[in-house]
C-alpha cells in the first residue's frame, strides 16, 4: 500500500493561492471598491452609500489556482474569482429600499468599463472581468436591522448571510480540512476542463459536503479518500442526494434545482474518483499509485511519486530503526 501523503502535500502547494496572487486580488478589490464609492457619492449622493464585505473561498483560505486556459490570440487567462458583497444598510426609522433592478443598474453603472472589459449583468450579482481572466462578483445585499437580503433578479429578495457561512466554516475548520476542500476544488477544475459538458457542484457546495463528511487522519491521502467515501455513501442513500445549507437561509437544499442528468453525472464522476483513490491505495509502487490519480483525476499538477515500493521503504525504515536501537559494545570488548 503506497501512502501518498507527501504527494498530496506537494499538490496542495501547487494549487493553493500564493501570497503574491492574494495581494494582487486584494488590490483589484480595493480599486474597485474605491471606484464604486466615488460613483455613488457623485451620482447618488442622497441615496444609501455602499459598504463592502468579502466572502467566499478567499475569506476561508480555500481558494485554488485555476488551470490556465488560452484565448484565440494564444494569451494565457487565469480564471480566478473573488466575491465581494455590496451592502446597502437601511437608516434607522427610514425605508431606503429600492427595486432590485434599480440596485443592479446602479452597481453596474458604477463599475462598467472599470477594466476596459465589459461588465456582466447576472441574476445574483454584477461581474467585473479583468484582462488576465480573473473576475470579481458583486452580489448586492440590503440590510434592515438584523435581516440581510440578497437582491436576486429572478427570485426577488432572498434572506441570505454569506458572512455567517464564512464564520460557520472557519469555526470548525482545521488546516487539513482546508486542504481537503482545495483538493476537491482542483479536482473539479481538472475534470471540467477535460469535459466541457460536465458541470460539477460549485465550490460552495463542495465545501459543505467536505465539512459535513470530513475524516481526520494523520495522512492526507487517507483523509481525502475517506471523506470522499463518506460523501459518496451519503449522496447515494435513498432520498440522500441533498446538500443542506448550514446557515441563513438554513435548511435550504442547494441541490434542489439539479436536473437528473447533472445529478447522475456528479454521482458517476464522484464514484470514479473514489475508485481511483482506492486503486491507488492498493498499489504498492508510489509512482504507479500517483500516476493513477494524475491520469484520471488531478492532472499533472499532482506530483509523481518515487519509483519505489512501499515495502522497500518500510524495510529500509525498519532496518534504520533496528540499527539505531542496537546498544554499542564497550570499547575494547
């Protein structure tokens, strides 16, 4: 049995956001916030002014480097994404709420052409696209006392508190759980890149599944494998294909709108991952075990293991321990 803990740890280093990339994304966010503040002060001085709150993987430290893609000109694009909530907080004893379309129009106008790229209107946010491929999503919230609502263009106002979700995850996470979530997100990235028709769960949904089914272990390979096994068992139970949001709005099944095709594709792809994890675990040779995961699930960002058998390493370790435990004979014996 080849234990691939070392390879998983190296994989984590390959896929996690570097400090330089984090700083770059923070700078993009800071400039965008300033532009929005300036626009609202100049164009809507008598309306509520925007406030901001980071959310999503960036605030949970589970973001991953995307696999680069290339445009028609051959330029490399990096599909990083960042979520930055835009909050309009009601003044005391006043009703400052506007129509959802009005909020969306104002936010869109405040950031349009900020980067030279056309911003995108979406049902839950305004998306600002940058030349290098990354984007910042700006979901819009209205806060009245303790009630926070998302301005959803097709579903009206929805009770939602993304900061609550970040707190939920950060309160229970460990360093290993952070890595498990990154492995899942990088797996999603690789599998979808290899199959344009495949749409796996979002990073948000995968985070819930990982946190609810997490198995702690000294080795990341076993922790990841058994976490995936738990997810697979849970989702394949009768009426078990669910992913319940743990925070506001609580008890919402975020898989509720999945089509039968998307559900089947996810379960099949997840089963394929589990089979290869078990197959790699049964393989004695580190190189062969890592190749199983590289070829089918993670791609070449997952490192190759040594061309050695686990038994060889175990024997060498036992021999080293045995030699160290031998009591030296007195001089001149």
